[in-house]
């Protein structure tokens, strides 16, 4: 047996902790203890105290920080000792004195001096998981913690409460509990049966669709001749087929990365020479369908923060209407200047995507000016034909927010933003650019299944860098074309 450690969970507010060492390591240990229990009785002693510990003391008044050398009588009021100095000999001497008094010791980065370890800890409401590699690889323990924090849902506490209620209601012998448990889980077997039945329903539906397509196709052939149909097809503007390709590529990118639909469409359509208001109006009309379905799905699966949704959606709608009106009245009169502004804007978005791709894990921070973030995202999204995702999503992720809640909330808010922008463009421009809208919808619909498969296989960093590269190249090409 390579690991003889016995894991326990300690009620730390019943014991006194002492940390010797006031540098970054001492700060990390103090933060770990207080994060798990803010009421832990903790004293830090060191010849030099880092400013981070003084800041931590302001948040936790019970934390005692003394800038002086360690004294043996410090151990008289200590139950557990954590040594965080870089002097190995001093650490060994302090451990010996502590053990003589029956005090257990943890020495940072010195496993041979440790009586216990502070493992990586996963916190999810009532659920707490401690991970230890027996002091061999703290990095691996941290990586496992990050993986579990991402994999375990935030609402796990609800399940724990439900199971606890079930447990309290079913007291008795093991046989009685098994009978109750079988009844409770019987629905799972029915759910499997439903899935099997659903497969046959899907097959039946597909056969029906094929039959109706053949039936109506044959019926229409008696009303519209092949020559007439060819005539209608010839009347379709050539740009329609270009929009199909743009919609296909943009949806493929957005499905793989989670953002970039608007920016990819805008930069591609500028190269086709399409007028600016038509670009943004078409993108928002086509995107309204996908964002509505996506947002509803996220809401159904509990990935939406309702409070954050309001703070993003309402200012976002105001910003979208403002951006649409600004583009309508500036787009034609100052076309060259506006093209330059948009090309510069999309290039900045591309650079921001590069920064996102190489960003390390960010510590969770408080979000300030959420309403301003929503307004800015809506304004630039409507004005530039894209940018809601790169601006809003990237900002929230940079603040350390959980990706599922960020994507879910931003996607649902995007529906209201695109709806407001589309209504504004329709009211001012009408539907003269219908072929662009239909082309984007058709292309996106074809790409959607492929994009869904690609999303699980393409590495996030690679996908974001690919989008950033294309956006930057398109933007630079547009700037050279203008000037």
C-alpha cells in the first residue's frame, strides 16, 4: 500500500492554528484555512509579514498577525502548527519542539516534516472533497480539484438535501430501505424505456418527412414546371449562395468555440461589399433564431442566473437599439469611415480572442458595472454586426465565473438583444435584404449538426486561435481595401 494516510474532516473552529512564516506561502495557507471555515482561530507569526496578510486580517478580525520572530511559548496556545518558512533547519527545530508538546505539524514543501497534509479541496455546498497525492505532486492534486469543480454541478446541494430527506423518512432494517430505494429508482428504468421508444418515434418522424417531401414535390411538379422552377432559381441573387457559405462557416465556428458568429459574419460580408446596415440587420435576424433556441435550452437545464440575466438583457437591449440607429444614420453617409471603424473594431476583437486563448485560470472576482457591460456589448454588437459574445462572455469568464452559467445567461440575454436590434433595422430598412437573412439561416442550419459534433472534439484554445486569426486577417484586408 503506497498511501497510508487516513483522511478526516476536522471541525476547525474548535481548534487553534499557528502559522510560522508570513510570505506568500504563509498567506496561501491562511487563505486555505479561512476559506474552509471563516471562524477558524488563527495566528500568524513572522519576522516579515506580506501585505496580503494584512489585507486578509481586515476581512477576518479573528486573524492575529504578529511581525516578530517565533518563540517557543507560541506553542502553548496552539493545537495545530503550519510551518511556512524557507529555512529548513529552523523548520526542523520548530517541528521537534511542537511534537514534544503533542502538536501535529504541517511543513510547506517538506513532506518528511509533515504529520498531516493540507490537500486540494473541492467545495460544492454541502459536498466537500479533499484530494491528496501523499505530498508527491501538489500540482496534480490541484488539477484534479479544478476538473471536479468544473464537472460537479452547482446545485449538488439540492440533491444532497433531497437524499437526506429520503434518508430521514426511511428508518428501519436494511430490507425495508432497499424496498423503498427500488421504488424511488424505478423511474430510471422507465426513463430508459422512454429513450428506446423515442428512437422509434424519431425514425417514424423521419420516414414521414421523406414521404411528405416526395408527395408535395410530386404535387408541385404538376403546378410548376421544371422550366419555370429554373427561372425562379435564376432570379435568386448570386449573393444568396455566398451568404449560405458565410452562414455555414460562421455557425461552424460558433458551434465549435461558443462565440464568434457575429464577428465572423460581419468580416466575411464586408469582403462581399454588402452595405453596413444590411450586414448588421441580417446577422441579428438570422442569429435571433439560434440564440432563442440556445437560450431556452440553457434556461431549461438550469444554466441561467436570473439576476445576471436582467442586468445584461435590459441595458443590452438599450445598447442594441442605440447601436442600430447609429449605424443606420452613419452607415451610408460616412460609409468609408464606418467601414474603417468596423474593421478596426473587429481586429481588436480578434486580438482579444488571442488573449482569451492564452489566459490562465482566473481567480473569481467581483463583477462591477454589469449594466454598462451589457449596454456596451449590445451597442457594439448592433453597430458592428457582432461582438456580444466576445465582449460580454470573455469579460465574465475573465472574472472567474463558471463557464456553464456564463454561456447560458449570455445566450439567453443575446436573444433579447438581437430581437431589439432586428426590430430596429426592420422598422428603418424593411426586408429588402431577405436573401442575406435566408442565406445565413440555411447555411447555419446545415452546419449546426456538424458544429455540435466538432464542439466536443476541437480543443477550445485551438478553435479560439483559429477564429482570432481569420478575424484579424479579414480586418486587415478590409483596412487595406479602404485605404
